[in-house]
């Protein structure tokens, strides 16, 4: 079964937000959006943020999330903390996966290859078998009939799972890749998306026509990694493209876009 591959540098991408924020806070203290807080609040913010970074580096993601949330109560518009909170949620989603998922392998959970399976009930049974094996995490299903794709997606949504389908063309034939995410992994990934989007929105810029664009490359590339994991490859490429516009000398982003654009 064809599985997309992202090279090991993804680890660097996901860590970069925390690394930059540690530099900012440890060297210079809080940045944008904090002019309305007192000196003592700024110091508490810095200590809380760095404590969250420490917990994240130790792999204690739930504790890191608590620290970042506390920091955001002091400075709700701090894009860097929103980004790092998103990264902590992303790692938590991987940690909660059962069966386990690893970041370096960038796998897509249990894979169900239902191409050339024409009976909808057979595909649904294959999906249910994968469900039983997945307490929390990702199930990837590939089918070649649009009606079967719709049935699987609707079933997953009815069970309160995350579900997304995209079309790929292989040898002039369409295939439908369905990503289903359930359990604590689903909740953590959706929270990660929310925080990345908030970080991007806070630091967004507008063009002459009033359209908003990200000016925060780290959050955009992190969101791209999350979207790729969630099966949203087109959205991932869009985020990586914007990050590359902001960092045009970044070889890793260039390689990503060269592979998936």
C-alpha cells in the first residue's frame, strides 16, 4: 500500500517553535501583545512559559499544556505560546495513540487497503476490524469507489470520529484516501489545530485587498505537519507554501514542496 513519507526533519520542524520561544523568553522576555501587563506579570509569564518548555522537552505534555494555558491567561494574544501549546497537543496526540504511533516513522496508523473491493459491506467490515484494534489514533482507508468512500466517511462521522477524504490519481485511476482519527488522539489533534490557527491569526498580515496571510512561518509549517498527519495533504502544502514564502532559503521546506506540491 502506498504510504506518503516525510523525512526525519519533521522532528526538527515540530521542535522549532519551542526552541524559538525559549530563546525569545530566556533572552528578551515576552514579546508582542504584552505592553498592557505589569512587570511582575511579565516575569510570571516568562517563568510559566519556560516551565512549560521544560515539561515539553521532558515529554510531560499534559503538564506542559497546563503551563502554557496558565501563561495564556496572563497574555492571551501571545502567538508564540499558542504555537507551543499546539505543538504540545500534537505530541500528546501521538503519545495517546493505541496502538502506538511514532513521530520519526510518520506512519498513518492502521492501514486498510480496500482497493479493488467492490462490496460496500466488505469494506465496512474491514473498517470495523480496524476500529476494534484502535483505541485511539489514526486509521487510513483507501478505496477506489466514490460511493464506498462516502459511506465510510459518513459512518466515521456518525461515530463522532474525525474523518477526511482526499482524491489521488494513480495511473489514470482515482483512489480515495480516507483518514479517520478517534479517541484522545482526535481531541489532541483538533486542539493543536485550534492553537496553530490562533497563533497564525494573531500574527497575520493583510494585503492591499484586505486578505489575511500568515506572517508566522513556524506556526504555518507546524500546522502543515499536523494537516499532513490528518490526511489533509492539500491544506498541508498550502501551509508549507506560505512558510516557504516567508523563508525562501529553507531547504527543508523546498524539499517538501518539491515532493508534494
